[in-house]
C-alpha cells in the first residue's frame, strides 16, 4: 500500500477506536437507562452499530498490521510498477486518462487511483512509455497506448 493509503487506514482506525467506540458505548448506556430492552429500538440500533464498529476495527487492524508500505515518491524507472502514475490514451477515441496504481484498499476511480488487481493495472505492469496494451472490458477489448509513466 502507498504511504497515503496507510495514513488513511491509520486515521480511520484511530477515529473508530477513539471516537466512534466510546460514543456507541455511551449510546448503549443511555438506551439501557430507558428500561425494557426487549422493545427498546435505540438499544438495538446502538448494539448493531457497536457490532459494525468492532468488526471494522478488527478488519482494519488486520490490514494495518500486515501492510507493506511503499513510498512512491522514492521510486524511479521507466516501466510501470506499483505506485506509478500512468497516462494512457485510448487508441480508438484518443481519450487520455491518468491512473495511479495502488493497493486494493485505497483504490478510488473517481480520484484517479486504480487497484493493482484491476484488469487495466495488470495489463500495464511491466510495460513502458510507448507500449500498447489490450484490456478486456465488458463492452469488448480496448487498446491503449502508454504515453507517460511518473512517480509522484
């Protein structure tokens, strides 16, 4: 995972442990004070929220402890590897797009980050500027040319 993705993971984990967990414990405590728990919707909602928070903490803790962090600003080279920002041009439409190849957890297409396990990223790995790649897409195979490989 990239350093930025690791920071995001750390921030979410800290928020869940230090803000969300105490808040839901307080909500459960307040709901208990209202009496009969069998028909107390606030209590059941708070318990469900607590279960989700605890599950998410376990999931994020696991990712956090097993993460291999790569500082992409220290990478160099001419071929596409994890962390590279790759600019490609669709050979049919001449549409240009830039993607940074990141870990599965931090992928966000809207912000220009694609997962290393995505079909387009797998097709780009190991290629260099000027190479053509072919990607199987739902609408059929698409051809792209790699026009730039950067490390930011």
